[in-house]
């Protein structure tokens, strides 16, 4: 039985205000999905995203 997705830990760092988030996400078809939309400072685009193994 094959698992359709893999759980991964993701660190997100906002490049605008410096806020950091650690989330669990799913790796599906080579892309990570966390449900994260925007930072507390309303930034939606400028992030550093790092996957932890």
C-alpha cells in the first residue's frame, strides 16, 4: 500500500518583519502544502521556506 503524501516539517521565515513559523505540511507531487497564507504583518510573498528532514 503506497502513501499518497508524506508529512514534512517546514520552517518559514518572513523576510519583511523577521517572524518565524514552524509548521507541519504534506509533500504531494513534489510540492509542500502547509495551508500557510500570510504573515502577521500581511506579507504574502517574501518568505524563506526551508524543509526539515
